[in-house]
């Protein structure tokens, strides 16, 4: 079985990676790494399984797709030749329509390329539902702006953090969330954000960040050391944390020296993650 690796470009030490890649083949067409063994590297974001490679014909392509044992899947086509990817997708739809689901965790990637004659490769990828395994969960209280949700989404996606919000109107928040996903780069179609109404619903060590807190970063380091199942709680960029939320915290900390113009939520989250990484 052959595999193709997609790298996580946000977490790469290039010099370290070059040493690791000496034994791998680099695909000249796509720039991806090919291997005969399924490997686990911290720089690898996704592992694609090569299901088939053959000379192009629509009927052959349909048959090869039908052999992949997914009840449903999200279909992607990438063309390196003059045949438009969109037209291939449309011609495949009548035969595979019952299985197509854009929100499916299962993905099939078709690549059209030229090697003498036009050929195709079919890759499959199944989303790992245990991806969010970090010790930290992030929560914002009553986010008001699409941009601040987008900023938090991006950081949570990069660092594989679970993300929750406190919001009194679930529909209103979901509208903001959908807009934020559209402007945020990354695979977010299946990224779940849980909406809760009260901190008391959640079983975590609840840690808030507010300019009103008396304890600072040094106290934060001492507090989190050895603790698991942490919930980092941030207020929105307009009002910060409400008094109600502050009353329900297990601990709260102030970040940075400037209390008049404290950090924005996304800056505070990046700052806290940097501190926590060195605990």
C-alpha cells in the first residue's frame, strides 16, 4: 500500500524536517511526500491512502471509486491537465450521487495528470475524530464580531484545541460562526463549536483571563502545573469577561503589563499558549 503525506505547514522546523525526509520520495507534480509505509511525524497533518492509479476513462474511474468502502464521502477533484476538474465532478455525480456528502468525514481525492497518456490517481482519507486531544479547551464569552471568532477558530485549528462559546442565542452565534468559517483558511467544515449557556454545565478546571485579576503570568504557571482538563476562558474584545463568569471561575489571571489597553482575545490566547507550552 502506498501513502501520500500532507504536511502541517504551521508547525515545521525546516532543517529538522529536511533530515527526516532524506529517505522519502517527493512527488514532483504535487510536492507531497510519498512512502510505502504509514509513518507518524509531528509535521504530518494528513495521511492519504493511494487506492488506485490508472489510465483515464470515466467508466474506469467510476468503477474504481465504487470499490472504496465508504457509505458516504466528500469528493474532490484536482486536475493537472486541460480537462477541467469541475466537468469531471459533474460527470461522476449521476453515478455516485447517493454517496456524496460535502460534510462527510470521509474524503476521496481524484488527481488527473499526464504521463504519456492522461492518468488518474484516487486517494482516500478518513478524518480522525480523536484529533482534538489537547489538554486545553478554549471558550469565549458572548463573541460579537465575525473577525474575533475567525481569529479564535484559526488558532484552535492550528493547535488542535476544542472550542466552545457562551452565548444566549444559538442561532445568532451560528450565523456569526458560518460567516467566520468563510473568511478563515483551513479545514473548518467539520470543526464543531459547542454553544453553552453557563459555565456550570462544564466539568473543567475553569481559568479566566481578565485585566481585573490580581494574579499574573507567574501565578498562572504555578496554578496549571500538573493539572489536566483545562478550560481557558476569554471575554469578547468589547466588554471582556462578565462578573457572572468571573464568579464561576476556579482561577483568574491578568496578562501583560498594560491594564488600560489589554490584549485582544486572539493575542491573549496566543500569549497564553506560548506560556503554557513552557510549563
